[in-house]
């Protein structure tokens, strides 16, 4: 009687079958690992569409799956989370201001232009009870043609304190800030138009204008410090304890009088002039500014830093540098429309519906050319044992 060619349950057949499946499994694992090592890695990420940027390297710990071990059989990522990407720390806005936008945002400090703000006293009071610090911007070093104190006759008969128009800011005119007429006018504007709204305090802008008059008015630095003190005292008399932050006047921080009267410093274009990296073009200027800002932080003052880069890599670089200093940081547009520019270090490649990146498989060698010696031997043994198992 001929023996059947069916597989029979015997101990040798069982061992051969187990060995067969073990070899097959190892072969699959080996080829899987080989595939993954030629999948997108940090060395060839530019070829598959990942940002070839050092900022990406700094975020490798937050990648949803390690790029060097990713394979097409892995569970697809469905969402991205850049938890450690720095985000804006305050708001600086002169238009598009609304109560709801301030109420629903995550920042603590808000600097707004009171002349264009629709906020009512009750709304500002409500924001303050929620822990938000709402500051009114007040320029003490330049006259703004759009503000209520501007008079039409100044075009033909300018007052004695009015100087030339700032060519970098149309509609803004430098003023001889030490003149009593200017000081009376700007303080009256603060009393009548700003203080009644109940702000948390003031951002004093234009305090660096004394540098423009250094030759004609050598004592301008001291006069500016005195004007800041007068403004602070009157604001406190009208609205209680007021937060006073001075913009773009880091040089004044070397004065002990100035340090004692301010709660913080604000600065613009510290690292970037638009998209020009000042750390490369003018490193000494950057270091001089940072030296004084760092001293302010050591003294317990708040530092608000706003730059205006538009390129994504520069935005991320700005936030990295700024937050490393312990400042509150904001990348926004120069017109202060309220646009927030955030750092987003996601891969630049589009995502497929499955959640995996669209890969450029042209960088991957043909699979039959990628077999290793181990894979070939394992496949041969698997075939031989399959024949033996089925014919015994």
C-alpha cells in the first residue's frame, strides 16, 4: 500500500514545520529591518521632503515615529504635536482689536493702541479680573498724525516742539520732547483719552528719540528719564498702581533712576530686521542690547521682545533665541494687525490620507537588488523544508 503524500503528525514533521516557520519569520523581520534602514532617515530627509534644517534636528524627540525605523507596515500617525515649539508670549496690536480675541487668547500681556481700540472700560476691567495685563501704548517721543491731539493747522504752522517726519514711519513726527508744550499735550491726552478706560498700565513708546537729538540737546537722556517719571506718576495718580514698560530704550537701563521706575522693557527687531539676521550682520549691536535686557531679567523685570520675520525658519530661530533668554516673545507683522506668526516645525512634505508622509521611493534601491546573503539562505532553506514537509 502506497504511503499517503499528506502531511502526517510525527515528531520530525512537527520540528521541521516549526523550523520552517521560524526561518520564514526571521526572513521577514530581516527584510523589514533592511527596508526601514533605507527608508527616510535624517541623512536623506531632504530627498523625501523633510526640512533639512537644524531646527528640525532639535525636535527629533517629538517626531511621531522615529524616521530611521519607520516602515510602511507601522501604525500610521494620525496627528502631530509639537509640544515644545515656542509660542507667542504677548500681543502687540494696533488694529483688528476685539474683546473676544483677547478673552480667548492664552497670553497674559496685551499692548493695544487706545485710539483704535473698541474696548470699553467694563471689558478691560473684566479682562483684568481674569489675570490679563492690558497696556495702552503711549508714544512720548513722537507725534502721531492719526491721534486726536493732532491739529490741522500744524501743516502750515507747526508748533515749536514738532520736528521732521520719521521716514521709516509715515505719519509719525519726531518731537522735541523736553518742550513744556509737548509734555502738557501728551499728558493731557493720557488723562482724557487713556486713563478713563482703566488700563493696567502703559507701554511708553518713542523713549529712544533722545538719541536723535544728542548733538542739539546733549541732556536729552536725562530729560527723557524725567518725562518717564512724570508720566508714571500721573498715570498712578489717575489709575492706581500702574504697570510701566518702556519700549526700545534699553540704553536707559544703565541709569539707576530709570531702573527704579519701570516694571519692564519692550524691544523690537532684536535679532531680525524683517528677515535679515542681525546676529550675522551686526552681532555687536545684538550683544549690546541683550546685555542690558539680561540685566533687566536678573532684576526681576519683564522683557517683551517683538521681531518681524516672515520666513518660517527665521520665525523658529527667533522664538528659539528669545525664549532661551527668558523673555516673552512675539513674531508678528510690522503693521501690528494682530497677526501671530508661530513656529511650526512639521515636515514640509504633504501628508497622505493615511497619515504617513508621501515618500519619494526613487531613493530606495530595487528590492531584488537589496537582498542580503542571510535572506537568500533563509529563503532557500524555507523552500527545501517545505518540500520535505509536504512529501513525508
